[in-house]
C-alpha cells in the first residue's frame, strides 16, 4: 500500500506491478528533478525509460529501488516485495569469487546450488571459482544479471547495464536479457540513452522531459525487431524528435536529396 511518506511495498492489483503517483524529487531549492510523475507498469511488462541527461531517469529508478531516502520529495510509490537492481558497473565484490558474488545474501541450504544454476543460465557455467577481474566486461554483466535474477525478482530495475559494452557484446546481452525475461517474467524498467536499444527490448518506451512523462509509446513490432524495418525507423525518428535530436539517417537522406537536386 502506498503512502505520501515515500517508498512502500505491498500487495498490488493483479494488473499493476508498479504504481507511481504524483512523485516529486529534488536535490536543491533550484527546482525539482521529478515533478509530479505518474507511472504504471504491468506484471511481466518491459518498459524502457529514455530522456536527456538530467531528465530524472536514474532518480526515478533509485526511488523505485528505495535508494533515495535522504532525497527531498513526496508522492506515492508502490512496488513488489522482491526488487533487484542491475547497474552499468557490475558492482561485483572483487574479494569474492563469482559464485560467492551471485549467492551473496541468499539464505537456505540450496543457496549455492541456486547460484550455480543462475550462472549456467547466463552462460557462465564453469566460471564459479573465477575472480571478477578474470572476467570480461560482458561476462561481469552476465554475472550481475545472474545475481539479480537468482533472487526471483518481481521487478528488475536496470540502469544502463550495457552502456559500457562494445556494440557486439551489447547485442549479445540484448538477446540474453530478452531470453531471461521470457523465462523469469519480471516486470522490467530499463534506463537507457540508446533509442535503438529501447525499441529492440521494450514493450513500452517512456520519454521523460523535465521530470514528467512526455510520451508513453507501445512498441508493436513483434519479437524479431530490425533497424532496417521502416516501422522501426519511424519509431526511432519519433523518439529522437521527442528528445530534440534529428535522426541521423533522416538527415543524411535529406542531404543526399539536396546534393542530387
């Protein structure tokens, strides 16, 4: 049940996994970062959150995770009991081996078995005894995903988890994340600066402008999404326009037409 005191957890309606109402957050007297934001996320729904720097994306994610208790603000937040967070930095403990990182904090006699199964699920079977520094960046993010999903979250919060990876590794992580979400069915809120990434992964893309939802767009492109699809290109252009950015592809086409005339 939500209150105006800040973050609360409770029993949500069957059709709503996350409910945010009139959320305000500010860090100084100059103005708010979130300014009366409203948001609902359905169970099992994958929502991507985009916006310019300073629009409030990470602030919203931290509020949902309960990591902003010292920040001034008000409004109501209702989230499930089981919430996991994946950051851009894998945040693996360097003094613990990979399995110990994944199983850290788990209770019960089967904790290590669950950790091993989670590592196998992300393609890291056999790396249980490795140290974090022995893994590549992509492997470290796989371990971070395993650590989050082994807790069977109802809500997965991801703050630019692939932002530091090269393009090929990022594509592989997209495929992995979609497969894992299909199996575990958490609700997902992904913060990203990458418009293409948002379109490839999400059921909905939400644009934040000045701390409120500017656009809420449902993505209806099926499972196999290609940037070469005209509908994909149209969505990209629309979302970039919302962000105040001209689509590079469109700009190049315009320049070519001008040069040919």
